[in-house]
């Protein structure tokens, strides 16, 4: 890895039970306790000496501690899940029944009252990635985050529209690896390499 490059290892937090079919976004709901055997296998895939970051939500911090108890993760507000505003805690069916006139054919642009659209979120996550790329040149970053965050990161890396970035599936405790290639004198521009997407380790 070159001096200015950054290795990103994204891990989605552990499963959340009891909220299936509901928007929970930035609600601080707990994740399940990690299966110790699986946690050990996931942790074995992560680099030593990495910078660890989470979001301000407890389900990412608990997952980080479950993978590496001694870790001291840095909370990154830009990596929080999408803010669904007034929809948080409500079922998908209930929201659709009340807001069927919205453009659900382009969900990336749907903005819940008091919240943000996925397109807004992707821009927010991209800003956080840019900031950490500048702060952690030549390092590896393990980021324990949310499905929407990781979809956004893939969208940034592949220069996708928000609508296409939403097509990725991100399972709980899956690992996604990206490498940021810093601009060089030869290229004059930054680039990304996608090394692994939604890898589930059992």
C-alpha cells in the first residue's frame, strides 16, 4: 500500500431483532450479542494495528467490542444510518399507506418528514470518507457501521448514482473491503479498488 492510500474494511453491525419490517434508522436500538465463534472468525479477517471507527449508535460500538474487546473506536457522526425522521419505528406498510403519493420508484430521493433521503445520506457518508482519507493516510480503517452506510461507501467508490448504490445487499456482520488509491504525479487523480463485498463469515 502506498503512503497516501487507505485500506477500508467495512463491517455491518450485528443483527437487530424485533424491528423487522420497520424503519429504525437512527433509533438507538440494540444489536444481538454476537455468537463468540462467529465473532472470532470475523475478527481473524481484520488487520492488526487498524484505526477503528463506529457510528454514535450503540449497536455499532457493541459489535466492535464483540469483535475486539480492547478496541477504542472513534465515533464518526457522518457514518450514522439514514435518518428516517417521523417514520422511525413505523412499519413499511404503514408508511406506504400514508405516503403512497411519493415517488417510490426512485426511493433514493424519498425524504421522510424531519429526516433525510438516501441521496442526502450518501453525500454525508462521502464527506466522512474524504475526511478520514486525509487523516489516516497509509493506514487501515475498520469501520463498523450500517447497511445504508456501506451501500453509500460502495456508491462513492464506484461513482454510482444513489439509486444504483441502494442495490447492494449488506448482511449483518458481513465484511466489505475497499482501497482508496491516493492521487499520484502520474495519475493526478484518486481511485478506488473494490476487493470484497458483503462477505459473510461463518
